[in-house]
């Protein structure tokens, strides 16, 4: 399998060249183009009940699409996300894991396993849903963001504004905190934020859909 991510950080897409016998699973609606001979199958996202949980509580699609090369030559599928922004490719191996926030998973290939993990009311309070995805195994994972992706190493604590958190190491814990003092948090419009605690890597998007909605809403009144 050969992959190329193009268009970063604004209008990203991923070219995935599948060798005979290889396959890749992608978010519903992520396919931009594909070789005519590629086989595409829709299936529930991790099984019927798991798919329902991911849809209702985690904001993920109930169905995902699997693209398989059953031919004798390499074939290409190109995938992209619904919002303008960056796509990251991550190689998972051994005991490596990563937690993905609502809607950030785009595609995966190889033996990548997903678990639905209780994210807690901290995640729900910040608008990210009650369930998060934890990915592990051996393979390749693609996740996307609205805007560019900033990779930060956390040693201690880091406050991340609502809707900007994309992914993070499972070793990190999330807590709800005020952006500053009580009065400053209210008057500044920042309010509550996610406080990331521990030692690990966090991925932050430079834009938020919540911020875009807040900017657009007055213009349609």
C-alpha cells in the first residue's frame, strides 16, 4: 500500500494505492474518487450495537465503507473530509494507542482496532459527546481537523478551548476548567475549557466549527 497526503493544511485529501488483496475502511461519504474496478461495501461501524453507540453518543456514522482490491494490479481510492483542513497519517504498532474526538476519524487500514470508551461528562460538557474512540493495533490511521493541526507535547497541564481538541494519547486525562478567573471567563466569552493533564501528545485544530457557527449565525438573522 502506498499513500500520499496532498493539499495540507487547508484542503487535504489522501491518495491510497491498494495492492491486490488490500483494503481500506473509510468514513461514510469520505470517498472523493476511486478506480472503477475497486469493490466498495458498506457495513455497520464495528457491528450493529457498537455502530448505534458510536452514532448516538459519539457523533460517528453508523455505516462505514470498505474499499477492496480484488484485481491483479494496484488501484487507487482518494478520500477527503467534509470540512476544509488538515489530514494526518499515523502509523500504529505494538501497544500504541490514540484517542480520537468526535468526527475526527477519517479512514484506517491494516489491523487497526477501535473501542468505544466512556469519555465522561467532561467531554459531553465541552460538546464532544459521551463516547470517544480509542484506536490500537498495527496499521495506518488517518484523522482530520477543521483548519491546521498543531501537535503539542504536554508535561503537566494544558488548557484547550472548546471544540479545538482533535486527538490525544490515552495517558492524558481531561478535566473541565475555567479559562481564567470567574469574571474573566464569563466576560471574555471563553467560559469553560478542557484541561489536559498528564504526559503525552495532544493534537489541536486551529479552527472550530462552533466558532464558525457563532460567526455565521448573526449574518443570517
